[in-house]
């Protein structure tokens, strides 16, 4: 009896860690300029992201006004999911870079192209944001015994207290923001653009931050300032600043990560 030769088994996919480039502080200015250019070139599909983020932010704040302990965590938690919400903006910049006039179809295609990796990562960020909101609420609820019903109450019994609760919250929020920034700053654009898995994207993002500490720190501070300005303008600043920063983040990724050895992400049929 003759035995059939064993059929060759497909070799497992190997994901090669892409090289990281070092950039100077002047790159931050260029990223912002390119972000503004892409907002103007994309038009409505880009501005739509800013309007949606503004509307969602207003709804979040309005909801927290009925339960003030939710406010700090909800506002800061929104920063955690911000990078994944910019997926469509990365796709628009990708099309512009390829010389294609982008439209809303490319936003939809970006979510389809990202497939499971992008959705899993988005779910992870949502869970992280939810956990942070609940922890933040519990912290204030446990340590602040006075009922907070108005903005002045929040200012008096939380921000101006000398018991260190708000300082503790600020330190914890800073740690959450730093970790989120490190793992998302280039990972989401990388998942949109290239056929890689989530662990490689996260590791690449952390390496990008570690090898460019000064430019990345400045970039993170600009994001915080833009967020603070948008909140101070009753969320209206997000209309323009969110798409500008989203587009600019695409160029952060393109400048720092050498993806020449990584296969492009193919559209889902």
C-alpha cells in the first residue's frame, strides 16, 4: 500500500517588527501643518468627525451633570477612546497621500479593512475607558462625602480641598493617559494601513515613543492642550482640532515607522 506524500502545510505568518526612525522637535510643527492641510483637502468627511466628537462630548457632559462624580472620569476616559475614533481620519489621510480624493466611502472602508484586529483593539480601549470611569467615580464617591449638585460645589469640595484626593486622581489620570498615548499613538494608523496583528502594533507604538521621547512628549502635551481648549470652549474646539490632530497623527506614524517590509492591509471583499 502506497502512502500519499504529506501535503505541504502553509507556514505560519511572521510579523517582522518595523524599524523606528528618530525625528526632531521640528517634526511636530510639520505634523500640525499637514493635519490642517488634510482637513482642508478632505472637507466634509473630515469635518464630520469633529462634529460627531463634539456632539458626543456634549452629551457626555450633560449626562454627568446629573451625577457629578462621573464628570472627571468621563471627560478623561474620552481621551482613552479618542485614537480609535480617528480611524476614518487616518484613512482619509492615507488616500490623500496616494493622490486619491477622499470621501465618506473611505471612512467606511477603513473600518472594514481593519477587521478583527481593529475591532478588538477598539473594544479593549472601550473597556479600559469604562474601567477608568467607574474607578474614578468610586474614588470621588468614597472620599467626597458632600453631595455635589452644582459646578461651584465641585470646585469647592473637590478641586479646592487640601486632602490630596484631586492630586491623587490627577496622578492616576496622568498615568492612564501616558500608557494610552504610548500604546495608541502609532498603533491604530498602523492597523489601518498594514496587515499586522495587534501585539505588534502595540509594541511598535511603545518603541516609537521610547525612541523619540522629546517629540512624542511635546505631541502628547499638544493633544492635552487641544483637549483642554476644546473643553473650555464648551466642546466647540473639537470641531476643528479633533480632525486636525487625527490627520496629523497619520503623519506621526508615517514619519516614525518604516513600514516598507510590512504588507499593506487589503480591503475586505
